C-alpha cells in the first residue's frame, strides 16, 4: 500500500491494525504521499523495480501468512504485485481495490473489499439499494473468481456489509457510529480481515472479528486534525508500556 504521512490510513493504518490484531506486520510501500486530514497534496510513486525488491525481501525471509493490498497507483505496479504474488505462491490475499480495476487482470485475491463507488466501477452497474449491492457483489465475485465484501456504508445503510462467497451471500450488520473521523476505515477493515485470516480464522469469522475491531476504534471517538481525522487503532491497547506514567 501507499504511505500516509498523517498516520491514519495506508501503510501506517495497516501496521497499527495488524499489531492490534495480534500478528507481526511487514510492508512493501507502493507510493509516498504528503497528506493530512484535509487532503493529499503530493504523491511520489515507487518504481516497479524497487517495489519488486521490497516484495522479494519480505517473501524470501519471513513468509507472510496473509497479504493485504491497498493503494496501487499505476498499472505497472499492479503487474509487479501480481507477478510477485504468483511467483511466491502467496496465500490469503485481501485486496482493498484502490485503482485495481485499471489493470484489467483477473484478481489473485481470496477477498476483495470494495466500497460502493469502487463496486460500481468493478461491476459496471449503479448501486442504489441493498438489492443492487447483492447483484453487484455477485457480478464482481463471479467475474474475478473471489469472495467480495461489499461495504454499504452510510450512503445505503447503517454500515451493513455484504459478503458474497461461493455463490451465496451473507449480511454483516454494523452499528452506526456518529463519528465524523473516518479516515482510513477501508484500510483498517481489510487489514483486520487479513490479520484474522493469517491467524487461521475462516473468512466469515475474520470479517466478523474485523468489523467488531473497527467499530471499537470508531467508538473511541478520537478527534485529531482539521478535517476527517483518524480513528483510534490502539483503543484496546492495555499493556504497561502504553500506560501513562
């Protein structure tokens, strides 16, 4: 994924989320961003060759039990990732599809986690209600050969998400939390799912646990920055090194 200098999304959110969900996190940075809670001001993309070196360094030494893919800002980088994951026979791949549609390639993922706008791009249909979500998830899952967690969000329902897997659908009901600071929620959810897959939980149980984690992080009501701030990834951190003196 890309680096978020404000610490709320991207690689930084991934590392925090994975740590809080009990796994050891590693990274391959696709791009550097200059951003804060009010927006992104600059992006510096990693070269395809350097991204490959990062992936090879990780896979050749500490083989990951799961992989989360976030922001990938060019088709060249997407192909490097796809080739590397194929070469290393990576497992439990979770894709948060930021720009993934540009490659036109079949996904290698076990799970893809689009929001409504991303799902509209991937399915080629407009989504207005929960029936549309079910139809779009089926199109995406059947087309790309993977499970789909279509995130409803507040635009359609109270954070109810739809998991389409193996030809069947299951709704995961979410509690609406009135917190305007939602920066990095997509990164966080997909990383929490990948963490639980790495620990050996089923896909459905991983989604359930990830939604519970993100609900707790949002409910902590952290309020930082002038715009849409980050959630508190460490809301459940109770170790002695985190306590105040």
